[in-house]
């Protein structure tokens, strides 16, 4: 058996929710409803054992977080101090 590396780590629903900072309910709803207008898209997942076991790959969660990363908007000059 190969050792699990950080890149290939497999997480259950609870561990995945903790890792990315969302609720397990969010993960369940995003799996059940998929992508809907006005709702956040959930991370990719793996369905095992006839569909009952759900797992998340750590690499997929990292990529999902990176894709949802936001840069701060620069403050317009008229709002900066000293103007």
C-alpha cells in the first residue's frame, strides 16, 4: 500500500468541510442541486461504493479554493487619505 501524500489525500465530507471552511450542509446541497443561478458552486467530489460514500480529493479542494480567490479592489484616489 502506498503512503498517502498531501497531494493525494482523500477527505470525507466532514473533514472536507472543515478544510475549506464551509458547512457539511453546503457540500450536500451543492452535490444534490449542482450549479444553480444565484448559488455558490461546490467543489468536485468522488462517489464510491454505489454512491453512498462521498469523498473529496485535497488537490480538488485546493483548486476550488484557488478558483474562488478574490483580489481586493484598489481604493479610488478620491477616497484615499490626504486627497
